């Protein structure tokens, strides 16, 4: 699994756990089988866009593409929401390495 997919899977799992949802309940809400959620979270399958969108929306998240130069502003907005860690810094669903610029 690629770093990008791995990071998104980790973020989805974190959001699921933060909302106190089991994989089964998330699957019911998203229309995705629990076994598929388990395989996504464990890195056994590559995360498909359709699954990402269904899971994110069931977790009250909205996947979107953000221009790189706007990431600092987006991260500032996310701070203070339930996606922020205990130190208050944003935990984006993904990040790009400087080499990708």
C-alpha cells in the first residue's frame, strides 16, 4: 500500500474510533462490508476512491482536493475540530512530500 493510501486509512480508522463506531456500524452507514473496512484499515487492500468517499461521508468528513499552496489555510481551519490531535495541530487525511512540488 502506498504512503498516501496508508495515511488515509489511518485517518479513517482514527475518525471511526473517535466517533465510537465499530467497523460493522461504519459499514452499515457507508454501505461497505465490515470485512472490507477491516482490510482497508489493515492495509490488506488498496483504498478505492468510491470506498473512500462512502466511508468519509459516513464519518462526517468530506474528501476534497486542495491546492498545495492553500494547505496551510485549510490546516488552520481544521485546527480545533475533532480531527485535531491533543496538541491542537491539524491531522490532514494526507500530505505531500516536498519532493512532489
